[in-house]
C-alpha cells in the first residue's frame, strides 16, 4: 500500500506541479537532469552506490554556514572518497535568490572547493518537487538498492551560525555511516532547516 501511495504522490506531483513528499524506506523516485556541464544524469545510473542529494542556494545564510566553515565540503570529500555519489542541486527559479546559470554555479563550487560529483540547475523545480525539497540545505540519502534511507536536515542545530556546527549532531554523517555499515538508520527522517527553496 505504501509503495502504491508513493507512486501516486509522485504522479500527482508531476501532473500538477505540486510539491510531493517522498517516503523514507521506500524506493526513491528516478529523475533525469542535465548537470552544469551539459551531461545528463539519471538517479538510476547510480544503482549499486550510495547517493546523496543536497539542495543548495549559494546566497542562503544557512548554505554559507556549512560551506564557509568547510563542513559540507568535508562531508563531500570524506564520502565521495568512499565511493558515494554526491549530487548538489540548485532549484532557485529565475529572478529569485540563489538562481545562478550553470557557469556561475561552477565558479561558486570551484571557489568553495566543492567535492560534489556533479552540480545541477533545476530552475523549473522539477526534481525539487518530486522529492519535496523544502529548504537549502535539504539532504536525501539513497542506498545501493535505490531506497531512500534518510531525508531532512544536515545536523541537529537549526542556525546560520558557524559556531554551532561543533556541538551539532551530524545527521547525514550518522545516516551514511550506519547505512554503509549495514545497519538501520537511527534517525531516518528529520525536519530540514534553512532558506526556503525558491520555487517559481
């Protein structure tokens, strides 16, 4: 029943443009999107690998917190080094905060020393709506079977202050470590925090 409900929600979102919510523990919906260099990627391309989806907005104070401190890049580098695929997605609509053309996103990522495998401009919000992305950052983790094992916040302290990172519980790190070790994720769903995704 849950699988049928999940499929119905995804179809409804695609048909109406309304944001959906994916269900933790169920198969993650497939999508295809061109990266900032023009190469198409489908989530299904990465079956057999762990995948992290990270929603970004370069102008958001909460994104600046995690990139300005090196926290996000540290996670990217650690886990891509272990074979995890990390995909960063900017879904800010044209004319809204954080909307950058592909070349500018690439410049920003280079300046930030991002270790993401690929970056995307999803400015019509297609992929963001499929996943129900609400904030920047908003994090989703998919296991090698294609199951969504985590969605929510990067950590436990919803602030834009870099000083709070040290005392926060990093939910993404915990979920990846547990899932990669073959364990159940102890906090599979948390409330994301940050700037709202700037849908059109």
